């Protein structure tokens, strides 16, 4: 017992010279002065500042080493004591970053508990995708927006000292004591010196280099010292925040607003008009040329040049009710525009109809090529089967008024055209017109567009399949596009072929009937 008391007295006398470390170890749970003496003497701890240089892994190894010693020299750390030691080291590093004096008198159990919680929250931060906040390509016209994106990205990246990298590019005139939040104070007070800062500065330079490479900003970035991200940022800001660049961006935004018009949904969708207008309003605001709400509403209405009476009425409502609130004016216009019957659907409907027409033209061309390859229905004097008696509407010999396109008789747009006629229609750009006509008629032959007793078929029936029966006889009214009179042109093979033509039409398959190429 006497030896133990003597050892403890010697330990207390030794610890008096290291009051800071002794008090710190006591607050961390090491109540035995002999254990504190061994840790201070054995680990070489002399000042509280030295805790800031000890990483968490070193504390873990130290604990394992002392717990594995013999019974006489063994020191039990345990989870609680170990976590308190790490919290003290976290507090010391924080004070060093922020330039706050490290005073052991400020250290108590409440502070250690708070540091443990803060350290735990920092370590549990989820790892974010590096590309989640990555800035868009550098655009001088949108420099202010790009700068915000760049700072936001650096906020999402932590440096060597677990501080967001945005501290590297903070302004030089900030005062940590004037910070409104703890987060802001940490960034404003982090030192721009030391090994951690040097590495973070190089990392910011690498990010800047990647973003500026191949852009207009490279010339200004390239003037910075290699590895100095803070200097590169200052050079970029000095140029693009300068008066000439600000005035240029504001002038371009004003010109874009004056050149922006909304007429209807076919020319430009209202959503696109509003989006572009708002974007340029923001550009003016970012470049110290922001417009008032009244000016924004005025520009908004001046750009709407629609002649639709309902749209004109909506503009009048906005002037009366929302002339001083751009947001409400835009919201009211969008709501009222959607209530105009068919107005917002015009663009979609026309695009859908155009796609249908293009699809029908493609189908017509495929059918035409197929029939050319198979040799169907292209005799030199190919006529209408079943028109012999003139009972059908198109088969009426007395019809005088005919229509022509590209020199082709299109009086019956549902009929089958010869190879030469089809080529002339295609060359003249009339296929879309023809497809429209056929689409409006259901894409099929009209019931009333057929001949007499021969029925609908024009295909390769018995009469049309052999000899002169393929060249169906008919008597047809023909109008030369260049002529002013109408004359009857008899078919050269009329004699004896009328019956063959009628038979061909009567027995011909429907597949090659009217309305197909």
C-alpha cells in the first residue's frame, strides 16, 4: 500500500507540469493519476495543441496497444473514453481552422458532448455523386448563374480538413464575426495556409481547369499560377464581373427580350416564350440591370402579337388586373390560354396530321414500286374497267370539268395512276395533296367512284389478263392543260376491247382496285 501511495504522489507531482493535458485526460474519463502519467509520459503529449495532429486511427492503435499490456501496466480505454479523446482532437482542429484560441478552461463535459455529436454528424454525411452538383459548361453570357453553380459544387465537396472547398474561393474581405450561421462562420474563418489548404487549393485548380478547358474563359484562367485555384478564381471574377462584361451581358439580354415574340402555338409554344423571357429577366437582374414588375409585364405583353381575339381580350385583362405583378400576369395568361377551345391543341393536331400524311405518302410509294415491279395495270392505253355504259360518276362521258396537276388528270384522285403520271405528280410535289385527299376519304376508294356494271375492280381479271383486254377500251373526255377547249379523244384500241375491259373489271380482284397504286 505504501508503494502504491508513493507512486501516486510522484505521478501527481509530475502531472502538475502538464496541467492542460492532465485536465483533458481527466475529463475524458481517466480518473487514475497513474494512468494519466503513463499516457503523458509514454505518448509524449505535452500540450493541448498536439491533439490536433492526431488522427482517429492513431487513437485506435494507441488504445489497442495499452489494452494489450500486462495487468500491471494495462490501461483500459473503452468506447466512451476513446470517443471523448477523438472529440477533443476534433475540437482542437476546429479551433485551429477557425483561428480561435485553444483554452483548456473552455473544455468541459458539455463541450466534449457537443463535439462528439458534431463530429458524428460530419462523419455520417452521405457521399454524394460528384456529378450531381457539377457545374454546366462555362457560358460567358450566363456567368453569374455559372458562378453560383460552381460555388454550389464546391460546397458539396469537403477538403482535407473536412471543410467545404468553397472556403478556398471566399472573398478576401469577409469577417467571421459577422457570419449569420455557424456554417458560414466555418467557411469564412478557415485558414488560407498550411498543408491542408495547399492540397485543397490544388484541387480547386484542377476543377477549374476541367471547366475552363476549350471555353472563352481559358485565356483568363491560364494566367493563374499552376495549382493556385484561388488565384484562378480571382482572375475569372475580375474579368467577368468587370463593368464592360456586365454591360455587354445586360445589352445582349435586352436585345433577346426585344426579339422575342409569341404569335401562336405553331410558331412558338407559350411555355417556351415565357421560359426564355424569364431567363433574360434573370440575366438583367444578375447584371445589375433588373426591371421592375411593371416593366416586366409591359415587355411580356408587347411580345404577344397574336391576332386571335380571345388572346387580345386576355391581354386587356392583364393590363387591368396584373400590371404590377409579372408572376401573376404570366399565370393568368397561361390559365386563360388553355381555356380557348382548340387553341393549345392546334400544334399537336397539325403535327399528328402531318405524320399521318407522311406515312400515307410512304405507303403510296411502296405500293407504287411494288406494282411497277409486278407489272400490274400499266398498259399504254390503260383505262377504266366497267365504264363502258357511263353509269358511274367518273365514267360519265359527258363530264366536261376536269382538274390537272403537273399535267396529270386528277379529277378522280382515288384512281390508279400510270407510271408516268405518278412520276410527274411526285416531281411536281403533289403527293402530299393527293395523300390529304385520300386521307379525308378514309384512305379507301369512294363508294360512288366506280364505273358501270364492271364494279370496283380494275385488277388483272379475265378480260384484262390477256391480249388486248389488258388495254381497256374507253371513251373519255380529255382536257389538255394548255388548251382552253374540251374535246373527245377516242381510244385507238376501242373496237372490240370494251367487252374485255368490262370483264376484267368485273372479275378483277379488289386488291388492285381503285385507290391503290
